[in-house]
């Protein structure tokens, strides 16, 4: 099965100027080969990461200490970071050419993976006490410099290389032919895609045949013509486009083509092509089409979980004086516990107890819960201020560390409200495809606080689902920063 990349799950048409441009039949490979580019980028990353480590170490130690420092330590740190970075990037398929051409996606991926690798580096530096040979200043300079170098590399690839070379189809060309059943329409769209990927369709062969009959005599004559061309011309690959409902037809064509020592690729027919635009997953010797993906892949979950643990821990350390002061004020303001714990639904609908500073005189947690309103008499004197500034949400950092919540995600509603809205909004429970968050995309877009109508809740759900479908590490950072900027001026938080 042909499964090289999504671009190649396409049909092809004849390139009318292919033979005219090269009448001698000689295939001049003056352009860059297509497939080795991934390896070139991997090597470039090694040079950039290790080089940044060496440069940062020498520069910092020369300026700050007056000596160049331990070169072996700089190389070792750079190599360790590079190995982690390239392994995660390769697992994320970030070196595939169609992804390298997408600069925005590359920035998101490089930033997220670099964040994880840097966290590992800092943890290793702390536990193994390597600060004497590689100081904190050099480490910080390396982390910033390495990230900038990788982003600049991706910018050059996307802007200069892919914009001109990839888009214009200037890769070294592989001359290919297409054998197609007569009922298949071969579109010009695919010609463009094949050219971009280094394939030059020079001839199309159409034969009589359908999904229910074996190879006809006329079809065998067409195949013989194809074989003759492939032997006379420097053809490198054959693309086959026939109905998938007739495996016997495919077998007969392959039997006829066995005299050629050329690779043959089977393209999908119209009945399955739209499914094959989804991700192909290999399972041993079998493969499947992922018709519905998980909300986050294992790597994305690892990135998000690492960010949650690091940032939530830093937040607890930095905000602990404020939280201690708020706890004392809550106790002095009104009788009752410091924390209010209420049952919420998290990832996959699992129940957990969300923690908040107590802001009301009641502790409602049952089948019927009334939403807070602007002039709610249940508020304590300090409670209204805590809710307006979202300070009451800070204890949820403990929920984040325990893995029940994330820093960013759909806000968890009370279990009673979930039971109500899942009956009214068909897509409501899709919010549980990801961990709930302390803040979310809906909240920073104005959907926070009381929902006075079903339409408001539907809009909130739409924002939550958009976030789930478009998650990226950079989007989480954007939401966190926006939450901080609007926390003190929320008019609908009560």
C-alpha cells in the first residue's frame, strides 16, 4: 500500500511539456533531491543545537568569568538536548516535508518540544549539580539562543526554500506514468501536487475495465504499451488508479507489470479517497485510517502535562503568600471552611472535587445547584472580590498538579449543570474530550460567569470545542497571558 505522505494520496495527469522540455529522454537531475531533505534538516538541527550550546557556554564564561569554560561540558549538554529534541520531533513527524513547509505549525511544535527538553535539562542540572561546569547564565543563554536558532532555521526553510523550490516544483524530478481505468477522472490539482513533491507525470494510460470484470484484451494491450514506454524511457515509478472493489483486477494488472523492475503505487478511488485524507496508523503488519482521533496525541498530552506541572508548581511557590493571606481572610470573614469542594466532571466524564476558596455562606453540591448571580445574597463580604478577580480559583492549582485538571481547558461545570445541559445541547459532552481547565478559550472571549440563556451556553460550548480541535502549546500560553491581563477587570465574573 502506498503510504508515503498525504500529498501522494492523489491522482495525476499528463505533463504536456515534460517530453518537449527534454526530447532526448535524458533525465537531468540539476535540482535538489526530494526525499533526503528530512535528513538534512535533522543534521541542521544537530549543528544548531550543539553549536548554540558551545557558543552560549563560551560567550557567557568569557564575559562573566574571563575564561572559556569546559568545552566538553558544553558539547555534552548540547548533544543531550539535541537527542531529546530530535526524538520527540521525529515521533511527532515534524520532519515530514509537508509539515516543514508550514512555518506556523513548525513554530508551535518547536516551541512546545523545546520547552519540554529545557525542563528536562533544568531538572538534570538541579539533580546532578552540573552548575560548576555549565552555569545558570550559560544555560539560560543556550535555552534562548537554541530556540531562536531553530525558529530561524524553520523560517528559512519555509520562506526561502519551500516558497520557491517546493511551491515551484524545482525538486529533482522523478518521471512517472499513470495507468487508470477509463471511468477515473485525472485532475490537474494532482499534477500540481505531484510536481511539488518531485514527481513528473509524463504519460497517462487509460484502459477499459470496471469493478466487476477481469482484465480485458484491450486493457492488456494498453498495459503492453505502458511496459514498452517504461523500457524505452527513463520512467522511475508507475501510479495505478483502479476501483478498489475489484481486487482481482488489481492482481491481474500487477501480474502483467511484474516484468518491470519499477515501483508501483496504488492510488485510492473516489469511494475511499476522502477517508484517506485522515491519518494512517500502522498496527504491526496492518494499517487503519483514523476516522476519529483522540483529542490529544500521547506526545501532545505529554507536552501539556509537563507544562501544567512546571507552571502550576511555579505558580504555587510564587502565589503561596497571597493564598495564605486569602485563607486567613476567609476564616476571619465568616464561619466555615477555607476551601469549597464541589463535584465536577473531568476528562472522559470522570468525577472529581474541584477546590476553590469559599466565597459563599452555603456549600451547595447536589442534584440542584443555583448559578451565582451578580447580586447574589449568598456571597460573603470578601467572596465577591475573590470571584471578580478570580483569586478564588487559585486552589485549583492543586487539582492541576494531581492531574484532575489542566491550566487551560473547558471550565468544569457543576455535575448538576452537566446533567441539565447534556440533555439540551447535543455536542455538550464533547467538552470532556480534554481535561477541564482553570481558564479556557471561552472565558478569555467573554463567556465567564452566569449563563442566562441556552444560547449563551451553546456559544460557550462552541468556543470550548474550537479549543479542543485547535489545541497547541502556543494557544495555551496565549490564553494564560490573556487571562492574567483581564483578571482584574472582569465585569461578568461574580
